[in-house]
C-alpha cells in the first residue's frame, strides 16, 4: 500500500498560507476602495435591468 504524500502538517501549512493570502487580498482591495466601486457597478446594472438607468 502506498503511503500518503500529504501529511497533516503539510496540509495545515498550505491552508494557513492560502488563508493569509486571501485575507491580504481582501485588506488590499478594501484599502483601494473596491467595495464602493463594486456597489456602484451593481446599482448601475440593476437600474439598467429594470429600465430606469
């Protein structure tokens, strides 16, 4: 039987690295004001869909 290449420690390290990267990207996007830009685009699209914009 083959032994598993991925150990629990290695999986935990990868998960932690992905988590840190995700949080860093979220913080960077919020710092740049991206939530406001996304909200403005969503409002514009919704108004176009109902025929007002």
